[in-house]
């Protein structure tokens, strides 16, 4: 009995056309995938902004002045200072002095860690350091300062930014080796006005910031400390 030729398979040319889609079809898939990825990123960004009230809501840490609590290469989530502020906050920020009395801590130490523009200069890399004291305009704050953090100064007259040129925050990095003085003593910044504060650090994502930090460090190896002794820029 001969083979039935009436039910032959699909012609090879037709199979090739169904498998190998047209260039227009492949381009459409590519555009769809790109659009989906971009849309996902925008949704995540919008969500983070809605939560934090700050843009960008994440900053990459470029130096070790906040070690051991925040390391170089970490990514820190930043929140608007007025959101969820702690007890005894001024302009949404709890100083280390106030935090020590109330038990309020962030990053294992009393007080808020803030991201601010040094000297109010928007063109300079922001600094991420801890708020230590609040001082009023014209205040002789030497008497309230920790003597370990004022260097060799024996009085307000010998202390930079004392009396306080305006009301604001005295700040300092947590690193005891590289940041053993207030920023206002080293010259990293004058007293930090509240309007210079971008936000407060809430939590860190270890090493994720290297995605942002490493390329810039490879291109400019000295950019990690552009604003004074031991200051930690936070690359936005």
C-alpha cells in the first residue's frame, strides 16, 4: 500500500516565516521592552519621591567620614526633614545633644544625620554629617561644645564661626580618626542654615553606591574630599 501524500507537512518556507519574525515585528518587541523598563524605573522613582519628599531620594557616599556607621560606597535613603521628625526637633532635625537626652538615635548614634549644601552653595557636592548642636545667631556656643571637637581653641574668640554668624546647626562626621572636629572648626562649612538641609538620612544600602561612585573616582581620583578636612560628600 503506498504512502498517502495528501497530508504532507507544512512547506519549509512557511515554517521559516513563522519562526523568523519580520524586522518590524522584532523592532516592536524591542520598543515594548524598553518602554516597560523605563516605565518601571519611573514608577519606582515616583514612589520613592512620594515617600521621601526629596529628589533624588538616594545619595551615594564618596568618603569614609561617617564610618563605621555609613561606609564609602553605601547608598543612603534621604527623607525630607519635616517628615516623621523626632522629639525635640528643630526644623524637623534632632541634634545629637537633644537625642542624647531623649534616646533618639539614627545610624547607631544620637541625633539625625543630615545631607546639606556646604555654605549654602548648590554648586558644591552635598555633605552628609550628623547634626550636633543648634546655635542661635550671635551665640557663644563654645561653652556648649564638646571640648574634644574644638581643636586647640580655648575660647569662643579662638574658635572659627563663634559667635555664630547666624542660627543653624553645628555638624560633624562620625569617623573618630578623620573627623575629630566640628565642620565649623575645620572650615568644611559655616553654621548650617535649615534651608541648606536637603534631608535626613534614614537607612543605608551597603555598597550599592559604588555603581555611582566608582566611575567618578576613576576619572577624578581627588574628588572624594573637596570641601575640607574629612568631610564626606554625598553624590546625588
